C-alpha cells in the first residue's frame, strides 16, 4: 500500500469521510461545521456530500453540543462533535466529565457513549490568555474518558478512525498550529491504530524525551540539533494521555537512564509530573539524573507575540533540559 | 491501635541488629520505658525499651534473627486487640547465613553485617552540599556499583556537583573493585584455601571483631595519621590522686589515673576546638560539647568506646563514678546506646598493662585519639644537672593530617602536659 504524504487536516478529513461512509450512525455536529466547512476546514464539502442530517450546524453553545452528543451516543448514534477550541470545552465540562465519562459506569453498563469530541488546542497565535490553553491534561485526569493527542498526520488518521469505532467517549485533541504538517499516511479505509499505544518516534541511547502533540515538533527539532553534537535522543510520543501507555517509556529509560518530558501544558500538575512520579517509582534504580520537565511557564499566556513565545516551550528549551540531565 | 516496635537505629552506621532475647511474652502488659528485649549490635548488647504502653500483641522476630533498622520486630496495643495481620514480615534472616566463613565470599560484595560502604562512616572524598559525609551518586550508579562491588567512595563523580553517574562507575576499573578494603576486613588477607589440620584451630570472627577490623582498615586506609609523643611528669598527679582517694572510703567513688587523663584531655580540647571535631570530606564539624570516648577492653576480646559526656564540665568525682559504672557494664555487655555513641575525641590508656608507650588508630570520623602508657620510674636529669629518679608517663596523640598539622598537635600535647603537671587545675 503506497503511503502518500498528506497534511494532518487532510488526514482528519479522510478519517471522518471514510468512517461516515463505513457506518451511517456516524454524524458530525458543531459550530460552523456545515455551511462554513469547519473553522479549520476539516469538514469542507461534507455538508454537500453527506447532507444536513449528518452534518449539523449547532448554536454557539458548547454545553448543547456536548450534551446533545452524549444523548445521541446513548441513543445509539456515533456522534463526532466538534468544539471549536478546547478553551470552550470548559463550558461543556459537566457534559464531558460528569456525563460522557461516567454514564457507562453510573448505569452499570446499560449505556455506552460511543462519542468523539474533536477539538483544537494550543497557544502561540496571539489569541490571548483565555483562548490559548493546552489543557488536555485536565481531561486526562478522569477515568472513563479517553484523550487522544496525535502529533502526525499518520497518527491523526489512524487514531481518529480508532476513536470513532470505539464504544468509549474520546476527547480527540488536534493542535491548531500543526494542521498543515505533512507525513505519509496509508491510503486505506481500514487503517486503524490501536487505542492507548505510545510510539517511539526516534531511537537514541543518550536520553529519553517523552512528549505528545506540539511537543513532538519541538522535541524532533531539538533532537535533530542534538544529533549534530553527537547526542542521540530517543523520542517517545505518548499519542494518548488516556489510556496512558508508559511501557515504551520505561523500556527506553532502562536504556538511557535519563528523561526529559516535553509538553505545552502548564507546569503544575501536568503530564510530566505524572510520568516523573511513575518513573521514579518503577525505575528508581535506573535513574542517573533528575527527571526534567519542559512546559509552558506558570502564568496566563501573554498576548504580546514575543512574550507569548517566551512563555511557551521551544526546541532550545528542550535542548537545554537535555543538556542538564546529561 | 497496635503500634509497631521497631528495630532501633542505635548508631549512625547501624544497618541491622540481632535480636538476642525477648524479656516479655505475647499478652504481657508493658508500660512506657519497660525493657522488652535485648538487641545485639556490632558494638554491644543493648536493652530495648518500649515507647508505648499496652499489651504485647505479637513478636515478629525470634532470638538470633537479624532485623533491618526500622523494621518491626513486634507489636504493642490494647489488650485483646488483634495483631495486625497485613503487616509484612520483618526483614529477618537466620543468623547462620550471616556468619558464613569469611573467605568464602572474597570477591563478593561486602557482607551484610557491614554498613553501606562509607556512607557517613568513613571520610569520603565526595560530599553533597546539604548532607556532609553522604556520597552523591545517582540511583543507577549506586545499583551498578553495588552489583560490581565497587566502593563509591573511590569513584570520582563527573556529574553536576560531583555526582557519581552511571558512566563513572562503568568506567571504574572492575579488577580493582574487589579489593575494596574499606568494607572488607579480609581483603589484604591472602585469598585461597584456609589451612586446616590437627595442629591448628579455626576461629570464626565475632561480629564485633569483624566490625573492629572493618573500622580500623577504614581508618588506616583513609586517615593520614601522624603522631606526637611527649613524656609527662606525673608525680604530682599521682600524689593528688592518692590524696583524693585517701579521703573516700567508698571504693566506687575513687578516682582512677584514667579519670585524670580524660579530664585533662577534655580541658585541653577546650583550647583546641579543631581537634574536637569530626571530618566529613569537604566539611569539618566542630563540636561545642566535649565527649571523650574511653576505649574499654572486653573480657572476650575486642573493645568498645564508652563516652564521658561533657567531660570538661563534669566534676572529676562525678565523672569518675560514671566512668566506673559504664566501664563495668560495658564489660558485661550491658551498656546503653547513648553511652557508646557521640564521642568527639578518644582516649586509649594501656597504662594498667605496664606499657611504656604506644600509638592508637583514630576512630573515624574523629580527628584524633590520645594513647597513654604507664607511669614509670625513670632516670631523669634534675634541674641542677644531676641524675635522679622521676615518674614519667608517655602520651602519644594520633591526629588526622587532613584536619590538623604537627604544630597544633604539639601545642595540644604541651597544654595537656602542663595540665597533668599542675593537677590542681583538674579540680577546678
């Protein structure tokens, strides 16, 4: 099967289109997904192709989008709800956390919630403090909700198809500045990646970099530069914050004995904190240096472009952290 | 609520202790402070008191079991309360395993009766900022060092702040590692078959004997000793002692020559705080209190230090009575923990054995030790140039050259000599 390089945006569109053709219970709802073709143009042409019954524009109310989608999923449909940015998902927190993630459990398995909520995350676009969060970790806090954080077109397609086919609710988080990133993706209707599997994106013996989403981009660039200095970083892309697959991280750490965790989250109580805790607990006798975390600065993201970029991680910060543990 | 009785840490280098006997049984009522068990450490047999009142619910360790410091050996709680079943059994091991013949494991890691290599025990070249004496090494470096029998105190750290990292231990020449004499008393001994035959007996070393061996090897290996000797006119001091003792009829209140020496050493140390110290790599810890360790020979062989606390401040008579009591109990193996810990300087006196003169090995991390011979009648040149007979006692101080130099040691000996030769000051 020939893999052809496509963008993440194209990968997402392809996944949605293929799954909608495959299963007529799959439908799309959200703000501007229909007539406008999606804020990020992922669903452009879908209204014409699938009709307004399966591509539904909604009012500007995230609680309605998430709440109606949960109800539709309980009733037997397989909604793919779009929340324009993850910042607005805070409004829909009750539907996502208290309903989507809990109903199967609260009703003793009588209901499934085969729901996918697609949303975009991340800062760096001068959208101000309230519209620039990368708060995926908040949603990963709760059992019952899967959280997908793809960083390549390949993963975006395979993971979104897996999310739509799975009977559990999935928050599918796309990074708003990565939609144009290109990578080879199988042109195959049944290309589905397993849920909850991390992936070694680069092999190396000197340090383990654990990351996801936008962090993959920063880490890859850092690793390229480090390689020129003879430092070989191994990059583990988590891909899913829930289910969290740390086996590849542990295996890598046994080899490198050093770890840097890279993410766009705020630094307090983030993914790095969880992984560092698990690493020292599982592999204390393999540690050769303190575990370092690269994250956003602990502040509301500034509007000023230069200061905003200072507050976010970047490849140089990853390089600095790697050198601190070597 | 059942409270655990834990194996106490009775010394800064104690890793485990042997339960000798319980003095209570399950069901017995105990009050806070009651003696409940006897524990043997490397140094002494010590009575353990309970810190909680109640009834003995469970005894986890049996006589002879070796238990790690901090592990529970039993439980005390309310009468009739169930012993906690979900507790993990203590890290008890049959004593026999610990007493495997010394030579059998020659290249293996240190025997488990020895403490972790050099952690806070011996002077160490690498120290953390916050924890003087602790070797800074990463967990993986520690594990590899342990697996290969590498003594971390001999490894130079290349990591931040001198931390020993994996690469450092991997680069450390392994063939040298088994030598690691710091924790191996037998390392310098030829490795091979132990000779046996009808003309010889093989004696297994006691844990005390091994411990002394380890510590002395550590000291001689790492501590650069130098020695300063002086002869002291003790005629006046002996006369004073006779006079003092003549006035007391109670034998237990009499003052020994050793008491005078300890008192004089303590008062001298007030003027030499540098020598009243412990050496920890990059750090010297000077003590404001002067606690003199007194070496006591034990009847079965071996020796331990009992500690005359605040020997500079305690009145001679009171100190003499305490010393006599501690020394007697030390010989019976019944000293208390705080009587054998915390010395800041030591004195070893072989005078009673009619020894002219000797030099002692420093007890790390202390900076020095004073060795005292017997008071002997010797020919002396009198002030008018004629020959006469005098009473002289020769004393030798051993000093860690990393802490001090010859001049200071000589000044110390001069001051010590002045005190003994003007003994009334010992009573002030």
